[in-house]
């Protein structure tokens, strides 16, 4: 078994955004191999809905507002961006996925 190569978060997030916009794996501009891109597509397709839901709960808890308006966003990444902006974490130099993982993990540690 070979170890996974490591890629910058921006490369992974860019590929995930391409998948969400409907691009096939062989048309995604990335330095990763197609097998890696397929794995990312499969993995993020499984976790993005739940991650979006978790961050929505955090928004609702922290702001006491219903964040349902972001459901009109076309992609999960776009929804995550809206949630992060609502929480005041619009751009801290980290990727959207990175900020989301940090916020949902911190929420479970502090509240759950």
C-alpha cells in the first residue's frame, strides 16, 4: 500500500468546486492524478451535505437566526461560504473547507 500524496488545501477545494459545477474528473485542472480526483469527489460528495448541515446548526445556535436562505446557493461550497460570512469568518486566509472544519470542530468541543 502506498501512502497518499499531500496536496495544498486550495488544490483540493478547487477540485471539489469543479465537481460541484459538474465538471468530469478528466476536465478538472489539477496537479493530482485522476484516481486521486475520483477519491476526492467520492469522499466530499459523502461529507459535504452533513458538513453544511453542521455549520447551519452552528449559525442557528450562535446567531439565533434561521440560515435557510443559503439553501438557494447552487453548491455546498457556496452554502458554506454564506454560513461562514454570517458567523463573521468571511476570509481569514484559510480555505472555505478549512474554516468550516475548524468551526464545526470548535462548536462540538464548546457546546456538544
